[in-house]
C-alpha cells in the first residue's frame, strides 16, 4: 500500500513549483535572465526587449527539468519516486497550462495589462506560450510532463547508490591527484599560493579599468565606494555588534566637507581635494564621538532607532532652509573639484577607479589588522556579552566608541571621494536608503568577510546598475532575493569565518604543560 | 580589604540599595544571603563598577574604588563572576580563558595560567576546542570561574554560582570555591542557596530589600531562628 499522503504532497509540490515559476514570470524574471545572458555570453536572445521564443522554450524546459528533479524524495523506492515525479509534473504542467489559457485569452482579446504588470506586454505573453497560440498550451503541458519525468528519472539514476559510489571514487581520485600535484610543488608555492591568486587579482584589477568602457568604470567605482563603506559599517555592526542605521550621516559629513571646502559655490574656499578629504574624515570621526557618547548605554533595537534618527536629522538639516546659505539646501553643491596627484588632475572614470582601488586596499589592510588584534577580540567579546566583557576588564565604552569612530572614518572617506567623483553632493545622496543599502550588502554578502562584502556590494549596487533597463521590478525582485537568501544562506553569500582568537602558541602551551607535569618543578599557583 | 559604607543605588526611581555597609577581611569567605530582589546582585555590580552608586563609597585596600570604571577595578585584582554563567558562547574554551586574561600582556604568563586552569578544571581541558555555548551548565560555571581566575584576582565576587545546577554539581562548585579561597583569594559570595553558602563562609550578611538586617559568623547565623525560618526552610 502506498503511503496515503504521497499523492497530496506531490501535488502540493507541483502547485508550489508552478506558482513560483508563474510569479517569476510576472515580475519579469525571464526578461532579466535574457538580458543577463545577452550581456554575459554575448548571445542575443532578445527581440527588442522581449526574450525570444527559443529562449523561452529553454526556460520552460529548464524549469520543468528542475521540477522533476526536485519532485521525489531521496529515501523512497524507485516506483513511488516515479509516481511522485509524475504527479508533480502533471500538477505543474496543468497549472502552467491553465495560466497559458489565461494568457492566450488576454492576447486574443487584446487586453493590455501592462498597466499592472509592466513585464507583460502582448508579445511577451505570446512568447510565454512559445508564439504558438492555442497549440502552445499543449506543447507547454507536454514539456512540463515529459521533461519533468525525465528530471525525476535522472535524479533517481544520479542519486542511486551506484552513481554515488562512482562519484565518490572519482572525487577521491581527483583529491589524490591534487594531493600529488601539490606535493610536487615547491614548498614556496605550497605555502604562498594564496598570494599568487591575490597577485593575479591585483593585476587584473589594474588592467581592467583601462580596458572596459567608462560605463563599467562608473559601475566599478560605485561598487568600490560601497565596498569601503561596507568595511566601515562592518567594523561597527559585524565586529563590535552595534546596529547602526544612520551610517549615511557620516557619508554626508565627508561629502559636505569636501564639497564646502573644494567647490566654487557657496563658499569658494578651494582648499584642495586632499586636505578637504582629511577634514571630511576627521569630521566624520568627530560626528561619531558626538553620536556615540549619548548612545553608549543603548543596545539592539534602541540603538538602531536612535542611529536611524541621527541619520535623518543630518539629512533634514542639510535639506532645510535653515542652512541654505551654508550648505546649499536641497539643491546641493555643484562643481566639486576632484583631486590632483603629481600635477595630474583626475578627470576620467578610470582615474577614480584606481583611486578607489587604492583606498579599498588600504581599508582591507586596516580592517584585517583590527579584526585580528586585541581590539578585535575586545569587540567580539562585547558583541557576545557586554556584561561578561566588562567583568573581564574590557573598557566597554572605550571600545564601543572606538568602533564607531573607525567605522565613521571609512564613511567620511568614501563620502568625500564620491562627492568629488560625482562633482556633486546633495541631501538625497545621504538618505536612509544609503544606510540601509550598506547594511543590506553586509547581510547579503556575509558579515566579517572581505569577499562577502565585495560580493554583497556587487549584488546590491553593481547588478542593479548593469540591469538598469529592466529595473521595473528591481525592488520587488530584490526583496524576494533577500528573503530567499535568508532562507537558503542565512549568514550571507560568503560569511566570514570567525577570527581565530587563539593567540597562545600551541608550542608554548605544550612546553609549559610538560614543565608543570615534571615533579621537580614546584608548582606555584599563578 | 573591602569596605562598603552606606551604599545607595537607584535604578531610576527604584531605590535598590538603601545604605548598605559591610566589610571583608583578607582571606575570608563572606556570604551575602537574601531572597529574590533583595539587592544582592546590585551590590556586587556596584562593587565591580558595572553600576554606579548614588551615595556612599566602596574602598578596596584603603583606596576608594567606587566611581572608577570597571576595567580599572578588574586590574586592581577584583574580579566579578556575574550570575547566569556569562561565558562567551561563540568562543572556544581556550578563547574564553584568553578573554579572561585580557589585561595581561605577557603571553607566556597567559599560557601558564591557562595550564593551571586546566589542571584545576580537568573537564575544561577535555573541552578545550569546544565553543562555550555547547558546554553543559556545570561546565559553563567552571568556565566562568576559570576565566575569572585567569587574572589571578585577590578578591572574587561570585554571583549565584549554584544557579540552575544539579545538587551534585553545586557541591563540586562549592568545593572549588573553598579551594580557591585556600589558595589565597578572598571571596564575596552571593547566594540564594543559604545552606551551602553558610556552610563554607566565615561570616555572612543577610540582605533584605536593600538593607542589611543581620550579620555575624556563618555558624551562628545558621542557628539563628530568623535565618532558619526565612532561608533554611524552617
């Protein structure tokens, strides 16, 4: 007798799978995917702005296959697995067919629903059913049914014991080969291969800004600015555990310092970029002290709310008529002068990319030194348990304030650079969205991890720039991405491994323990 | 060694300590017993600098320490073991112990002390690489005590070391407290388990709603009818 809930469970699976597929279509996922494919692989799968029929067919087949693959439970026997696959594929195919009937009706009745769902032009609906009209519905049903079944069968074969063992032996063989390969390597390479990869990365980063066009340089500098900001905020949130939602305020302090000191209006001081940038960094640090002293006792939610308020106060002040003569009010400050270095002024986008790359390198260096230092340990202890930290003699206020100051300095730095790069800064450059974006990049990428921060910055700032044409559902798609991320990888794309705190050398410990165990040595209680 | 005189502490409008005075001589175990909300933990937190007194003063070795920041008090050799086994849950046992030695800069000394801790608490040696949060309740209590001992304190403020432990473990913890005391660390012990506390203490104070109501030798207090009725279960 088959288990009674097998049918229901599989049907539910099919329902959920197909609804996910339909939902992704509705938010224009296929358009984004087609765009990405065109850009990354250089294959044109777009007709105008709509994915071609062959691309849509590919998408359907891929989805159907995945549905089938995921339909059956690994621990069941073959027969019921196939049954599961069949039921799931039938349900999914059925629902997609129903959806197609609806689309077909909309197309034939020439009802325009783009007002509600911008991704759904008549063409894109027609292409969803493969431009076949009514017969397309049957084709789709067939695709989902048969490809789904194929997926199930392949999953069964792939997950069978025989396949498992052969995969494992293959893995072992590869491991062995890698081992012998690395054994043959000179010790120098064995120990330092990581640096080799870093070196290659650096060389690539040095060459690329000259090769790719000014648009990609623009994207790269936006991402770079967010990388530095992310490192700064990570010191506050990731290392010392203080949730800061007003990070943009420190941005603003850096940006406005550079703007006010190095733009023709409103003051025309023209101090030069570098001194102004230094002033900006110092201003942000002072701002952190002023914010930090009153909030030292706050934690968690309370801290988040107060810092959020702080960020908004700064933005509203900059926007207000009160300071209009001093800061330019809502119109902001234009024509901010960029830096000059060795008599050469920064004009092109690639100049700024290089500048930002240099600062990223410096930031990473400072961050690594801090995270693995005594200070880093104190921060981690405070983050874990402030009372226990205090009881072990950590200066709670001092270290919390230090984290705020250092984090703010990074923000002041990038604020100044970004202002000079854009030759403009205004209150809206420092809105709550900026703070939230920087925090989200840490959450998406993974806290306490430099690769995570870079990935996060790229995902949050780089991808949306590249996909600007399809940005209608950007925010929605992003929200969904965040939810999925939290479910699938709750610690971020590339979370940091906890810094190793064991600074005591194992050797010293061994030596001492043998000394102590010797009966000769009189054990004094330390 | 420790002298608390007329100490007042407020939490906002709540008057938690209403003029507490007591003293502790070098080498003693002094127990503070009292029921929930009597102000026992508040008193310890004020001595160790986690809370600020509104009135009165705490002096340690003839120096006024009330008003000084917690880290300075720790560096003078007064260590507070907070209640509720406040270990660092995501750090390993070794790292927890290292945090205890945060104020020590001499790595060799840290390693030496750590070895001494492993000798005293063998169970911690077995759990060396384990995260603090994965230890059992008793092991966590051992770890907090070991962490406190890393600085080689002269005075240890112990807050409810028996909290939530099985009776067998409670006895073990109290044995260790006596051992620590024999090796020269004075101990101020806050406990709800009055029976156990009085059995190892030299002297004791009874704290009720922010005031000290009784004091004396631990053995005498054990026979005091008031104490028997209120804290030793009649």
